[in-house]
């Protein structure tokens, strides 16, 4: 089922990067951004929700949308793809997950080294003084659950400076966090195998990472049910859902790995 050169590359790899996008969490029940009909950007306008200008123009709407998404993530579980990515740690010296996702499903599946390029729903901070904000519970500061993404919810106030707390995600027009971006570069330059999983590869600069890995001599493996353009040049293109293919690949490469559920 899998090319023997892929199996050998994985068996011999000492450093693996698992680069993920929204599709990695799709089987957990979290909508992707661009899939037709279900994608978040099909139903919401990024300009209204995912820019600093949108936040300062309508903080209650933007905060509510991100709290709705945080609640959604809190209610979801890691899927078999997240679990398989974490299981790679049992077989390979160094495994790093570099993710565009703002959920915490890789961590909850057991991945110990996760680099978040686009921030995290779980780490909001003050829009004035940048102090991190601690959530007191599953929903912001005991506020009522955001049942609908368009119900307004005022952001909490910073306990240091009384500024408005903002979601801890990277918005359009903002730079990626420097330390994370530099770390991702180093990991990609040094890896033997890079998996590009569940990303449409259209949002830069993150989308450039698989190509950088390729240029550094790594084997690049895409897992995606749809075409992204990467299939034209990656070494191995696995067409299908990550929650099925990644566990099957691990089982093929490392037969002591527990069999994926049928
Ligand atoms: P997209 O929504 O653009 O792409 C999701 C990809 O996942 C598509 O290529 C799908 O075909 C694929 N996919 C769907 N189900 C899958 C499955 N079960 N297994 C594997 N792949 C599957 O999401 P991203 O590429 O992550 O940025 O989007 C990149 C960035 O755009 C996001 O981080 C976000 C967004 O705007 C910010 O918020 C800054």
C-alpha cells in the first residue's frame, strides 16, 4: 500500500517534522478554514473577525467568535492522526510538530514538542501591555457559554493595566511569533522527513516550510484528501484523511505499533 522507499525513509529517519494545518483537526470535528461548505471562511468573513482592525472595531463580536471556537475545541478530542503523530516519538529520535492550528489537540494526544506558528486559542493576552491572561475556567471568566458565534461577548479586562484582552492568535496582517518561526526554520532545515498534513498551503510564510525542507534534502510527504499543488513535487503524496493514513503508515513502518482501528 505504501511505497517501500517511504517506509525505509521513515525507518531510517532520526529527525521528523510533522507540519499540520486545519485538516489535521477536521476528524475531531473542528471545521477547516477553506473546505467548501464546512470551512470557517465559507461562513464568516476573515476581514470581520481575523484582523486587528476588526477586533478594535467590534471587540465583542471578535472575542465571542474566538471564545466559541475555544469552546468547540475544548469539547473535541484528538483524533487518530494526532495520536499517530504523537506515537512517532516512540520510533524516531526527534519529532517536532510545527502547526498552524490554534487548538491544543496535538498536546492532548501526547506530542511533547509542538511549535504553534499561528498562536493559540488558549493563550490570550492584553492588547495594551501584552501580559498573558489566565482563563479561570473552561469559558472566559465564568461568562456564559457562547452558544452562537455571533453572540457578542465583551473581552475581559487585563488585571495589570485594565486593557482589553485579545485572542492569542496571529491575525491577517500580523507577523508570526519570532521565536517560533525561527525554531520552525531550524527544525525544517535539519529534518530527514517532513510530513505536510491537512493544510491547503496557501497562507504564507508558513506554507513555505515544506519547500524549505525539500531544498534541505528532506523527504517530503503530503497527507491530504484534496490537491494542494504540493503533489507536483513532494516525494510521496498520500491521498486521504490523516486519521486513517498516518496510523496505517506507522503500522507499516513499525510493525510493533498497535494496529489502527478498522
Ligand atoms: P485550510 O482550511 O486552508 O486547509 C485545510 C486542508 O485540510 C485542505 O487542504 C483539506 O483538503 C485538508 N483536509 C481536510 N480534511 C482532512 C483530513 N481528514 N486529513 C487531512 N487533510 C484534510 O487550513 P490551513 O491550511 O490550516 O490562519 O489554513 C492555513 C491558515 O489559514 C490557518 O492557520 C488560518 C487560516 O486563515 C490564521 O488564522 C492566521
